[in-house]
């Protein structure tokens, strides 16, 4: 039988070892967090010095210097000369090697595919939109993969620097089940992600199109910690952006406002219900009045054509209801994106007037915003998620 003294010593030693291990893990986590935040800071500031990093990030100068030294050795940062002297030794100018890593964004829609090539700071290096009607099956994905390779060859990108392909898909993507569970617009369901990624030579990252649009907006929207992205395309969707993350929801359906009821027993929706927001605010309501061309509709609206004005007035009535309802629940800005969001700039005030008229609290500061990205938002957001996955591991 083990004596109480020996038992205590063994127990005490075990606790000591556990304490040391825990401390090591904590130190590793702190170091990784510091590296990550320093790299993000440099990417946003473009060119900085170690003293500046130390001061603004509230870390010691030796810590800042050690981190930048490591990231320079890894090829992620570089020295670009020196700053002017302020009385002492001149500080080194440090910048991110913006093309050290690259990512591709692929947005799949009913009739087109959009490709975007970005670097580590989210700059668009190349963009292309191609007419390619969606067809479920191997032939379609083989064609997309071939077009991707041509796109990269034309860009002159170093393939060894490509982190992966972010694929934006108009449907419900269940990351736990690793499956595209449903897409009405493409008429597919229960598609394993592996069945798609098998056609590509790079790691694939999947994201819902509205989530991708939200991520593109959040990545570059200064000071935007929390907002709702309302995607107004040929279907209506949405996403919640919160502190550099997307709120996914229990079943990866968070933000599906296209199917909230705005009219009791209203018009039939493709989902089988009645009165959904999608029925009243899908982009085709506007484009159908202009030979299928949304740009032409807004041209007619700007010229004051009576029919376009009437349609727009009805459209924004329902949109104002939705925007106010979303704001009442989330208490955040609403960013209008998608096809319609691209044209909202000069029409935003009129919409805000309708929203403000419904707002219970009489808020004076407009919380409805136009999107920053008018072109390829979903493809860009998909690419940026690939970049974010890499940066978060630095």
C-alpha cells in the first residue's frame, strides 16, 4: 500500500507538471495571438515601425521586434528602408509582402461564374465574369476547373502561393455535414462538398453567397464591427457579420430573411409559403419591367418614367418593412447588397425616409447603408475567407 507521504509527493509533482504544461500552452496561445494581431495591424497600416507597433498595440518593443523578425524570416513581412530620424536611431520601415500568398474566389450563379484573384491584404488582382449556365454534374465542374486554370495562367500568378479556392454558392451550406443541403435557384440538394472540390487542384472553402457578400463588406469596412448584409438579387438572402466573423446559426440558415413573412397570406413564394419577402423584393421584380436588365430599370427610374416609379415605390414599401424589422431585432446597420444594392446610392435617402417613418425609436442617424462592393462581392468574399483562414493561423 502506498504511504500517504509518497502519494502526496506523486500528486504534488503531477500538479506541478500539469501547471507547467498549462503555462506553456498559455504562452503559446498568447504568442500566436500577438503575432496574428501584429500582422493584421501591419496589413492595415501598410508601412510601420517596431516602436509604432509597440506603442499602438501596447506590447513591449522587444516583443514587437521579435514578432516582425520572425514574420520577415517567413516571407510575410519585409523591410522597406527607414523612417526619418526623430532624434535617435532611425526606425526600420516594415510592410507586408502583399503577394506572399494569394487566394481565388469563385462565385457560382444560375447563368454565370465569377472569378477573382486576391492577395493577402484583399486587393483584387484579376476579375472575370463568364457566361456559364449551371448544370448539375461532373461536366459543369470540369469546365469551371478548366476555366479557373486559364484564369490563373492569364494572371501570371505563382501557383505555389495560392492558398485555395473560396467557392460562393447560392444555397444552404452545412459545414458540419460538409454538404450543400439545398439550392432552389440551382435546383440541387444534398451535394457533398467533396464531390465539388474533387475537380479542383487546390484546397476548397465553401460559403453561402450572402455570407460571402457580407464578408467582403466587413473585411474592408472601417469600424464595422456588427452589421446585417441584405442581399437583394434574384433571390433575397442575408447574413450577420459580427467582429470579423459570420453568425451561422444552428442549421447554417442564419440570415435567411427572404423567407420571413411581410404579407399575411400574400403572394406565393417558391418555398411553398405565402407572403415571403423574396416574393416582393427579388431583383427580377425590377428587371422584368426593363427587358430583364436591371441597369435599364434604374435608368428609367432616374428619368422619372411613371411605370418604373410606381414599381419602385411598391418595392421600397416592402423593403422598408423588412429593413426596419431586421433593425428592431439586431439593432445594427443594414448594408444593402446584391444586384439591387449596387444601384441604391442615389435612392438611399428615399428608402431611409420610409424606414424612419416605421422606426419606433425615431432614430435620426440612418442605419441603412449602400454596399461598397458593386462588382464580384460574393467572389471576393469567398476569396477573403480563404485569406482569413490563413491569417488566423499566423
